[in-house]
């Protein structure tokens, strides 16, 4: 398994499309809350609703789209979802220019984008499985992971600077254009994609088919519960961390952004190291070890000191968290794709995304209430203790069924 090996021109087009959309997404990170606060003068409750309700409703909208994607060729679906996201996002600067931008429009756009995100992700997973040989799936997922962490490190600071220097909708425009460029890149992938052979009419029971498969699978079931609890607790404490650092510890906004941007470079290193780790120690051992190590960092964030020491402290803790996540994520993504039958990849990936997003929205709301009662530092500490239990949700043994995906015809 060689990290620098070429996976062919078709994968390069897909990777390029992913890279440009990832950078666009992170350039636009936080743009909607800033527009709501600085342009529409929305209050805390409205901003919280924008952050939680939009993605949650978008996840519900995406539920029937997973089975629908399984009955379609994946490349046209990916192009369509990119164009949907482009159209939704470009409506924001258009409305701003005409002086008619409203909070309702921001909420509606966030719903559409969230649903399209889930649908695109489910289609792209199925498309990737047919694009590269099985032995190269980990290498491909590692490259996506490295690209994502690079975009995470560079995008938000540049997007914030663009917001301040070039106007409040600049980063939204950049995000919209990135999806248009992504659609062009995916459209440029040559080669025929066979139509799925199971293109029957969508039935009501198909909506829950992805969850039935996940809950019946001995390896994926514990990993799904692990992802729901871990992601929910880590992401649910992010707003509390912002309140703690900016309000109580006196860090400036640029220091806050720097504290999370710099450690993301560790994600680039970790994801590129993953293939070598798997080659040396085996996939299951790397998955379980990285999954356990990533649970050890959140509790430390309850003890952030004030001043410059606090900034450096957060950087070190976040570096450890991000490196371990960047090793875990591509191994999980590869294992999950390997276990999914070709006729239900999209619906199962969609069920996974909906489940994790619902968990994040729920725990974000719960921890917001908890922080109001006991304070953000204590609430982060409680989450840090609970997340220490998540390694128990990882599969202790490699309980991989024997090649389930070979029992159904490939979608190409």
C-alpha cells in the first residue's frame, strides 16, 4: 500500500471536485450565523435555531432520498446535488444585493444544503466503491480525509478575512461557486456507469432499509452507536467552548480561530500516515486504538487556563484529538464501504448521516441547557467524562461477515 500511488484519472477528477467543494464549504463556514447576527440583527435564539433546526430538518428531508439514489446512476445524482447547492447558496447574495435577504431564507437554504449534502455523500460513497479497486479504498479515503483537514485549517480564517474585507456575502459566493466547479469536475469523469439492476418502484418500507442493515450488521452496529455518541458529545460542546474561550477567558476571535485552525494540520499528517499503520498493525487494531485514543481529549478542555497559556493548551489538546480522528475516520469509511452491498450503499450511508446529525442536534440542545444550569466549563467536563465510555461501543473483535457485497450485482 503506497501512499503516493496514482489511482487513475477518473479518481483524480473526483478528488479534485471534492477538494474544491471542501475548500468552498470551509471558506463559507460560519457565514450564515454572521449574516444573521451582523446583517439581520438576529438574537441568540434565532442563531441557535439556524445552527440546529436547518441541518436537522435537512436530515429528515434526506431520508427518502437514500433509497432513491440507490435506484439511479450515481454520477448524475452527484452533479445534480452540486447544482442544487449552488442554486440555493447563490440565492443568498442575490437577495442581499436586492435588499430582501431574510432569516427565513437563510433557514430554508440551510435545509436544502443539508439535504443535498447527505444525498451527495451517499451517492459519492457508492460511486467511489465502483471507481477504485477494493484494495485502494483506504488510500482513496485517506486522501479525502487529508484534503478535508487541509481545507478545515485554511478555509475558516480566509473566509473570515473575506467577510471582513470584501463584504458579508463574499464567502457565500465562494462556497456557491465551489459547488459549480465540483459539478463540472464530476461531469468530466469519463466512463460508462451501469444503471442499477434493482431499479424498482420505491416502497415505504425502503425508507428504513438502511437502518435495518446497520442494526443487523455485527460490525457496523457498534460503530454507528459509537459515532452517534462521540460526534454528538464533541460537536455538542463546541458552542460551549466558544463561550468559555471568548467570554470567560478573554481570548479574541482571531485567537479562537487560530486555536482550531493550526491543529487541523495534524489531521493532514494523521490521514497520510493511516495506510502505513493499517499495513503494519492491521485494520481492526488501528480502528479500535484510534477510536479509544480520540475519546481521551475532550475532558481536558474543561481545564483551559486563561491568556496565552490557554491558547497553547487548546492547540495541544485539539492536535491530539484531530490526529486520532484523522486516523480513525478513513479506516471507518473504508470498512463501512467494504461491508455495504452494492444495491443499498446510498440508503445505508444516508441512514448513517441522518443518525449522526440527529444525535449532534439533540446533544447540542441538551448540553446548551446543561451549561445554562451548571456553566460551560462543568458541562464540557461532564461531556468529557461520558465520551470516555465510547470506546466500549467499539467492536472488540473483528466481526466482519464474509464478503457480503459480493452476493449482489455491482452497480458499476
